[in-house]
């Protein structure tokens, strides 16, 4: 599953080691638990319904990524993604403490922002073309996510993204648990996973398995989150 030569190989930051060993992008796109049972939590926790927007990305890489030594192809100039915002539901609070130990006691304020990029390939495939597209979508999410995190931090709020390759926190100390994007989408948005026998893979209601999920998190109030997202979109 090596990436295409047309895309720079992404080296995970030192504090990010995939629990799946050499299987990249495996954790957040598939889940082997299948234990979630979506309830009415979405109605109670959603503060921003799924929205699709296009954001222009700066050619200047965020300092956060440069400091981590991540190689990014800066030639891509925009990202189109679906995003929504949700107050952390009660059933996810314990797990979020284990992903981000630094938010312990503040779980009720946590806003979870799941994102999805439409892909040309099905993410079930493991061919070179699909791997190259996964790498490209990962790069775009890194740049968009770090911009969101930086803007929220400048306002005085904690924020982070989890690495889609491993499910681990990117900028704060990771806990013993990894964040599963598939299960998060199932709980927060009621997106049904596909059971492939040995794992569960995300199925978007419009894009099926041709979607790349990734997630951002913050303790900023929902209105601050929406204001920052609007500013990011309007700057484009």
C-alpha cells in the first residue's frame, strides 16, 4: 500500500504511531467493533447540520505542520468538504477523555466536527491509485484542520485534530484510546457502516464508500466555531 510517486510520502509525526503497524489510513476509515447503536443523540447534540463548502488553502504551509516535519504537497490550492458540528453526547464522553486526557472534566463543552471529502475511488480498494488519493485527501485535511485549530487557539480555546492514519491526537498528548471516525460518524450522524466481515467501513449516505473521513475537536462555544468556519470560508 505504498503511495503513488506523484504524491509526497507522508511521514507521521514522532508522537503518532499507527496501532495498525504498516497499514496506513486503516483505523479511522474502518472499525472492527460494530458495537455502536445510534440513538436520538444526533437530535440533541447537533449544532450545525452537515454543510458542504469549498475553502481555498494557502500555499504557505502552517508552522504547526512544518514543526512536525510533515511533508506536504502545497500545489493543491483548495479543499471541498462536508462538515458539521456536534456537542459531545453523553455516550461518547468517557471515550473522549481517553483520546484527549487534557479535556477531562470538560467533556460537556467539547464540540466534535466530523468532515468528509468525496473521493473518486472507493476507500475499500487498496490499489496504488486509491492510496495516492488517500494521501492527497490526508494532506488537504491536515492543512484545513490546522488552519481551524490555529484560529480557535488564537481566540483562547483548546482545539485539535486526530490523525486519520492512526486516530491519535495531533497536537496534544494522546491518551490510551484512538478516535474512530467510522463510529463517530455512526453516533453523531447515523451514517451506517458496511460490514466487510473483519471490519466495518464508513458508507456516506450520498457518496457511499467514496469518502475520506477526518475529525476536528474544540472546547470553543458552538457560536465561536461557526464564526471561525464562516471566516475561513469567506476568506476563500
